[in-house]
C-alpha cells in the first residue's frame, strides 16, 4: 500500500491491486533467478573474462548456465557483459558509427575498467579495431 500511495502521488492511475500483482510477479521471478555462489566462485578472473568476451552461440550448456549465474549475481556484471557484447558486435560488424554512442554508455556506466579502456579515445579504438 505504501508503494501504491507513493507512485499515485507521482501520477500513477492504476489500482493498488495492479501494483500488488506486479510485485508478486517480481517476487516469483526473483525466486527463480536465485544464484548458487559456489558455482561461479570456481572461475578465475581470467576465465570469467573469457566467458564474457566469447560469442554466446559458442558456449556449451554449462558455460551458458554459468554466464546466466554471473549476470543474475550482480547488476554490475550484467551491465558489463552487455557493454562488452555490444562492443564486440560493433567490431565484428565493423559498425564504427555506433562507437561514439557506445563510448557514451561506458562513460555513464560507472565501470572503471571499461572506462579505462574507452579512455584511450575513440580515434585510437577505431584505428586499432579498423572501425573507420
């Protein structure tokens, strides 16, 4: 009820029942998305990075499950994975025109490691990866 009152004050026009149903759906999704920390702790940093940079189509079933576990374990890891995969798509498809938008996402991401990579500048990245 407190959430419904708060969002109603911000202009929400739905009923408290619709908010309740939505929250129930989210709670059920969270239960299904539980992560076994022991499963992903077996990865070294380098092995986990390798999992993040590979084409998802080339992963076997166990690797796919582990990748899902990483992404469910942390919103930060999920954001990093999405940004890395987006960059790899830019490189593989040679879509240099998308690079500036990707660099902007990196700037906003708060991910220091990717910001360091992007900090080398779009011109250097375009040259290195032959994007334009």
